[in-house]
């Protein structure tokens, strides 16, 4: 029976020495796809999909077999990518594998004798964003170039959005016949009326403070709203490297709103859902592969102001407001409109249908089914 192995090691919790994807977009995407497949198509998943995981990732929701592998205590993009394929092949033993799904862009090599090559592409931001490649450390840039080669020569690329699929065609010259788009499967929380209906809900920014996400624009929007007389706060959720945190602290202090900014680091799903519902999310990105935070905000019954990243129009349509990330006044205007407008249930339902676990599972089966006779 054909078996497709899926690299589930990116779900390994961050230990300070390796990992780190588990709590970020890659981990949330991979978890959602596997969970959707296991929940919606358990028999097919158990028969044809073999997750390869570390002992730290039990995958309790998975009803079929899994393979437990190991990882050396080195960051994948530094040296772990060299040992990973060997350790995975040892873990697989003599088990036949018809295809390998590579899910970690920092670990681009597949184990030997694993058949067809399938690579998940989350984005091409290092190619799209000015100076991103130049600022990479040399050895990490070499690993990324190897990842790009894997994308070019793979039998199939799974893109997480049509925008990513378009970028693959434009930058790597891949035909759409070699690309399958699989959205994450996300469970929508029905609107419960708890969204802040006042004229001054707080602001929220979720994610790493990478340059393309424009975290400073969130601070500028806060300052503009305070200038207009709104009694609001801004909360950052996500792990910040010390230099990035310091930049935000100094920017807020310089704008006179330092005492109105909170840094929450990590928040569990229950806390994050509550924040989505009681805040206006700011997602002023210019480039994104998917943009998970505004999708999650909408599915939680919240509201969002999005930047110019094309994927926002693709996935969210008219369910959010849009503003030029460079104009704090435009973002403030969008905030004021959302703060006084009731939630649109029809928009909520449209986004929920687009990202339903059943839709994600069907797209995954269609993609992987190409390699099952």
C-alpha cells in the first residue's frame, strides 16, 4: 500500500537549542493540516500518511502509525539539516516509503530512498523583501539556496496560498501543474457577542516583529489614535528578540505612548481568542505567505486592519479593513470604522468555509493522492 511520509519534526517544542517552528506559523499550519486530515479522513490518513516525529511530539490525535526519529541539539539551519536525513532514514528502517513531504525550509534534504519529493512552501519572503538575502548569515543563506533548489526540482510543491503559488511561478518558474494549494484547516468559533462594542477597543499585534510585518506601524497607529483622543492600548503577542523589543520600546517612548504598550510574549489559544474578540488586530504586513493572525482573528469573531500583502485580499476579501502600512492616519481611520461597525456574520461564515478542516483535508488528499496508485 503506498505510504507518504510527512516530516512532523518542526512540531518539536522549542528547547533553546533547536526547533522553534512549533509555536510559529509553520507549526500552526502543519498541525492544522494533520489534524484536519486525521479528523475528516481518518481511514485514508491512517492508510497512506506516515508522520515522522520526535518523541516530544506525541500526535495524540493521529490514529495511524507514526515513526519516532531524533534530532541533534543544533539549530536545523546551522547544522541540524545535515544529520536529520540520516536519522530519519535510520528511524524508518526497512519500511518502504513512496514519497517524502518536506515541511521545514531550514532542513531541505530528504532521507535516502524516500521516493517522490514533495516540498511545502510557506513563502518566498527572502526573495521578495529587499535586502533579506543579504542580511542572512552566509551558512544560512546557503541552506536557503538549497531549499530553493529543492522547490525547483521537486515533484510537487504544496503552497499555503494562491499568492505563494503565484510567487513560485514568477520567481522559480514553476508551472501550476506542479503546485497544489492547501489552506490550513481552522475551526471557527461562532460569534458570541463578546467583541468589544465600545468606540475604543484596544489594538493587538500578533507574530514575530519581522521587518515585513511592520510592527513599528502598530506603534504609530496607537500614537495617532491617542492624538485623536482615543483611550486605547496596544498589546504585542509573540516572542521578540531583545533588539527588536528595544526598538519598539524606544519607538513607543519617542511617540509618547510608551506607557500604553504591553508585551505579552506567548499566549495560549484561550487567551489569544479572548484578545482577538476584544481588540482590533493590526496586520500591517507588506508581504505574507498566508497571514495567519487576521484569519484567526476573524474566525474568533474579531476584527482586523490589514496592510498591502496580496494574500490578505485573497483570503479575507471584504471581511477586514485595509490601510497603507506607511500611513498611520489611514490605519487609524480603518480602526475607527471597525470600532463602530457591527460584526458582519456573512463575512465570518465565508472565511470559516474557506478554512474549514473539511476543505483542508480534501485539498491535502487531492495533492497527496497524485502519488498513490
